[in-house]
C-alpha cells in the first residue's frame, strides 16, 4: 500500500468531513443570508421544474441507497438477502434513479450554460458544481457496468467494509479499496471532494431539507376581492 492510497482513502475522508461540518457551521454563523440555493426560477422557469424535480428525486434515492447499502453490516442483511442479490438490487435501483438524476442534471446544466439570463446572474462556482456532480454521477453509473462483470458481491462487500471502517474511526480502511478498479476509487475520492467544497458553494443547502413541511399546518390564503367584500359587510 502506498502513501497516496493511505492519504486518499484513510485520511482524506476525515479531512473532507471535518471541513464539511465545521465549514457549514461557520457559514451559518457568519453568513446566514448566503445559506440558500440561489434559485434562478424567477429569471426563467423554462425547464426548471422538470429538471429540478428529476434531479432531486434521483439524487435523494441514490444517496439513500448509498447510506443503507454501505453502512449496513454484512451480517445484518444476509438474514434477508444474499450478497449477490443485494448487489443486483443496488444495480437496478441505482441504475434507474441514476438515469433519472442524470436527465434532471443535464437539463439544469444546459439551462445554466445556455440560458442567457440564468448564465448572466450565475457564478462560475454554480457551473463548476454542476459539472462535478455530472462527473460523479457518470462515474457512479459506470460502476454499475463494471459490477455486472463480478456478480458475487465481493467488491460491494469490500466497499462497505471501507465505509464502515471510516465511520467507526478504525484504521485499515484503505486496504479494502486497494484492489478495486480505478473507477470506484475515483468515485469515492470525488464524493469526498464534494463534501469538502459543499460549505463554500450552493450545496450547503443540503442541510435545509424542508422536513417541517410534512407537519406544518395548512395556510389559508384568501383572495383579495373576497377579503374586501368581507370587510365591507363589517
């Protein structure tokens, strides 16, 4: 094992996550009013709703699948499903929602690059983040193609062991990814890099998932004309 692998897959994840948490806290504390997505829907709504919905639905399922798939111990899921079956399920779900996410991301990227009004008010960082997300998504989809060549679940188990060693602060995590294809390594490294840059970009809004909308009471909005008539009777 060389020092580059040791840094990239043992130390770098902790650096990225430390910057992600501390940087997010610092930005919220010092620049609260920049904690937003910088929506450009008012400038041009064309393609915004479709692209945004496809992207967010796809990315939420893909991220959820990564968390469950990588962090669930092998001994837990083998009660219900074998490793090859789990790999096949991950390939199907990841493939379908990865393509959905890709379609939405391409719409948003095309809108960002080729819509004059959106491009004029955006930043270089906005476009760079979309390109990085596109690259990460393409790498992830390509891992599905590679996974079809080894359906025994061995690589999936190795990657899960790496992730579980990282989140439980155990040494030796890098040894589990040394023998995997470069695409998996690039996917992991770029994923950590996205966490690293998130506090300084629009990605910081991942902390602001509107979960409270699920139990927020309905808002009653009256039409202006009806309100005036009601006031006149009083």
